[in-house]
C-alpha cells in the first residue's frame, strides 16, 4: 500500500496543507491544492532496489558496472574497458563518500542522506548584515569550487517527507534540523566534449566528474559557513528536490527535459545545496526565454529513444509514484528513462546533448544564439542550431583522440 506523502509545512497556516508562494509567479511553477511532498522511497533509483516493476537483472548489472571488473565491456566505441575505467574514476569521489557510512551507519551520504564529515565550526558567530554575508559567501563559494552559486529562502515544499534506507528497505525520519532559513545552491559544469559522445559509458564520466566537483565545493562551502559560527548542512541529491531550489535561487529555468537550464552552461550541470541559518539575501529567479523556447522546441522529445520526454504542454501528472503530485510542469517518464539506462549499462544524457542551450558560451557566436533564443529570433536560432548540427553525436574514439592540453 502506498502511503501518502502529504505533510503539513511548518510555515503553512491554511487547512489545505501546502500553499502557492509568491516566488512561484517568478519561477513559473504552478502548485495546486493536490500538492504532496515527495517521499525519497519513490525515487526511481530506490525503486530499483525494492520495486519488482523496476528492479531487473539489467538494473542490477547497471549498478554493478560502477565496480569496473563487473562492467560488461563491449567492442563498440564508448563502451570499452577504457571508457568504463574513466567513467568509474570520475565517479570515485562521489561513490567513496557515499559508501563511507553506508554499512556502519546506514547513511548513503550525498544520495540518500546529508553529509556529516565536518570539523566543529566556530562557537562565535561572525557579525555582518545579510547583504555582506551573501556577497562574501558567493565570493568564497566560487573560490571553493562552485561554477555558479545562488541563494533562495528555505522552502519545505521541496524537502522530502522521509529519507530512505536501502539497508533496511524502509523509510527513515527526515533529519534536517529546524530553523534553517536559507538554501545555498551551487552548480558545476559537466564536460562539454565528453557529453557529445552520449550515449556512452565515456559520457557518464562527465556526470561523475560533475558530481565529484560538486562534492568538493559543497563540503568546503559548508565548512566555511560552520567556521563563521552558523549551522550548515551539505546536500547533493539527498534530502530535497534540487531543481526547484536552483530555479528559486536564480541559477536557471526549468526545461522540457525536466532539467535545470543555466545561462552559463545550459542543462550541462550538476547541482548541490547547503541548508543554513546564516543570514542571507535570496536571489531573484531569472528569465532568459527558456520556457518560450521549450514551448516550440521539442528536440529532446524527438531524440529520446524511449519517448520519456513529453511533446505536450506542461500538465499536472499524478499517474506515477515517482512523479511529484500537484505541480504543473513538463514531467519525464522516469521509469522509461531508467530502463533505457539499465539496458545501456550507463546513464543517458541524449536530451542534454541535443538541447539548443548545450553550448560552449565562451564562443561569441554561441552567445549570439543564446541571445536569439531569448527573443523573437528564437525560431531562427533553433533552425541554425539544427543546420549547424550542434547536437550531433560524436564517437568516443573522437574524444580519445583530442589533444590533452
């Protein structure tokens, strides 16, 4: 029996349990009275552990492939020994930190639980205004490894109702402390050229590298805030939905493929976050034309091999326990998506590769196309993107032959 995920928010005084908030008008999220907070148990990766409709021999081999000797090497480019060797090396920091306390403490940190590997912080709090704190935090965050950093107010709607134990196959209480007023959200870029080889085990190295860079940055930023005398809790994929928090923090907009699209790197990012009581000023959400572009661009929907990405307009989708209820948006069929991952033996980012925002914006012409996507020239920009074959797949051999410098 599926239990309800509906939990009354701490800051909600109405009887319907969850309210629309003023920030929703700026982010574009439409939240209905049917909204229910998400239980981490129903994440597709967790369902692959306990749900017989998702768990399969192929899904088990998918997870095992991150131990290189258990990977199924193939002769085809992108799935050879060297490709898995690099992918799994890129994932090493993420996997190592996740495994540290999994057996002894039932904590898969970064993926099911927040990070706990910190020194004690300062007992005295630094004196400074929220404006000063925010400016200094952003400067420090960039120095400590974040490619982009933003701040939003704590919003419990996006916090999971429960954590999940893969050891015991049961819910765990959410252990996020009360009284944390802000969320610091960071993103790190995934390697552009490697993503061009999607789908491949090699391209999975870009995902792993993005997560590993996120971890270094988010742990360092969290320790910095603790050293200022304030509480800070570091989080990767665990604890809360990262994308709505990133949108609220002004880091990007929500795309048709269900991903965050940033001005700097398009959808080619990994996200991490810090919950804190350090006084900070929230950023304003941004709008650089993504919604209007996604309304007419269905490149990701067309390219998806299993048609997991919708062609239609945003909608309220309540037909799958892995979909959050009561939010009008483009919703990916996570079950179809994960099944393709499992069959491939690595993660898939085809939707990222073909996205017209997936470009190296250090190049002036690409910045021009991004500007065109923000206004009445977007159809021409999409035509040029297609004509110039920006989303075309490259072979892994092409990547391995690139100069190392």
